[in-house]
C-alpha cells in the first residue's frame, strides 16, 4: 500500500469527483443530498480482519455510502461499490438491528400492496433481478402469516436491491448519468423502507 500511495490518492480523488456529481444530481430526490461532504461518504480502505480468515489488511475496492443520515446510519440509503470487474450500486439496508428489522417487516406486511407496487414497477424490474437473498430465513418469522403475498420478503434479514455494471459501462463518460438514472429508479424502495423509521 505504501508503494502505491499515489495511485490510491489519485483513484480516491477521481471517486470524490464522481461522488460530488452524484450528490448534486440527487437534489431532485432530496434537497439535502448536495449538502453532504463527499469525503464523508467513504468507507475506510482498511479491512476489519478480527473475525475473518482473510487477513489481507486492505480492501480492493472503493466503498461509498450516499445516505441522508450519514455513512454509519442504520437507515436505508445507497451504497456504491467500485472495483474492476465488480462495480455495483445498492439501495436499502444491510442486516438492520432486530428492532429495526421488526419495524420494516411489519411495514412490508401491513402495506403489502404498496411494497409490491414498488418492486413491480417496470423500470425497477428491468434494472433489479431480485432482492439480496444471502441471509434469508427458511421460514416466515413468528407473528407473520406464511400465506401472505409478501411472505418471501418477510424472510429477508437484509433489504437490498442492486444494479451491476460492466467495466465498459463504468469507464464510459455517461456512467454518472446512468448511476443517477438508476438511483431515481431505486429511490421509492428506499423511501418505503424508511417509512416505519420516521415515527
């Protein structure tokens, strides 16, 4: 890392420029987005190796959180992952705490029609193949109906919709425009997840 310090600084500066463009372009979604300092959106390059078999000290990607409530907030937002061969934009929330998870599940169950409406929008389905399934429960959580039209979504422990990009798309001058277009498509998903947390 020390030998490539200048390369890292150059890559980060390029990413800061991209994030600045995105924050300004996201103003129609919420007027507070342009006020977020781009530098505050970055996750650290150092890996937490305490509980990992992989002891490599540094990440191989740039990770950026575009969240109205701050990078460390539990509330839903955007995450941009930049790495050769692995660029993607994610929206939602990763493994929220049990009390927050309970609120979101209850909202999905109570507002099932509205939740499905968000997921079934043509633009959303064209860009998102499915929600993240990696930590899904086998059975519907206790207290919810297994026959609910949203039963499969109630099993989720994370609520993440993502769009992947090829290296060619990422290197295109139009990449920021495509990101902003996809953020607009994913924004209703974030708003739905955030509803029960506003009380």
